[in-house]
C-alpha cells in the first residue's frame, strides 16, 4: 500500500520462506499481526479516489490496482481467520474423541 503513496517496492527476502525458521512466540506474532492490520486500516484514508484503480508493479503480485491489493489483503486475512476459527470451534470435540 505504501507504493501508492510513493514508497519503493518491497524487496523479496527469500530467507523468510525457509523451512525450520525460528518463529517468534505466538503472542508476539499476534501483536505484530494486529499492528500491521491497524496500520493498513489507517492508510486507507490517505488515498484519493483515482488511486484505487491505478496499477503499480508489485514484488509479489505483479501489476495490480490498489483496489485489488487491498481486496487480496482482506481475503487473505479472512482465509486465516477461517482456518483458526475452524480449529477453535472443533478443538473440544476433537479432544473429546481422542480421550474416549
């Protein structure tokens, strides 16, 4: 989103995708996730109407509009929320089956 405000594109760091990487504690990951989402939401008001359809070349998604990028970010968040809720909703039932 910062690219539409004049920042340079993000540089891909392949080290982030290495298997067996040292992940921070879950609490730290959740705080970071919340911080990034709030930052993204706060950025929304900084864009002009014309920015939403303007396409830029991005590191990860190719040539996309700001509208597409924000929609993809939202979709990705919902996808992970779905996965976490699915596990959470059925966790007790799975544990119950495993102990019986």
